[in-house]
């Protein structure tokens, strides 16, 4: 991934967007610090879609026999007197 200073990004923004769409994001620096990234909208959407835990479980590639059954814990009895 290439880096460019903010002043250079301002001057060549159209070319940087074209490069991002072509699959080459650019890290934008300001005063030597990494501040932002210019990337394609397609890549942004891919990165921003975090699957839910349920979706991850549903995508589990194994068989039902691969996951052991949970054993039932004995219920705890609580003393209501203090």
C-alpha cells in the first residue's frame, strides 16, 4: 500500500481514487502521521460487514457430530437466609 502526504493527495485526488478503484489503496499522512486511507467503495463495504456470531455459527463447515453436546450443570441452590 502506498503512502502520500495530504497536500499531494489534494493535488492528485482523482488519480488516487482511480488507483483505489483499481485495487491500490493509499495511506494519507499528515505531518508524518498516518491519518486516513483512500480505498474503493467495494473494499470499504467488504471490510465494514462484520458477521454476527449467529452468522459465523451458521457458516460452520463441520457436521453436527463435530460439536459435543453440552452437559447440564446441576442447578445451584441458594440460601435465602443471610
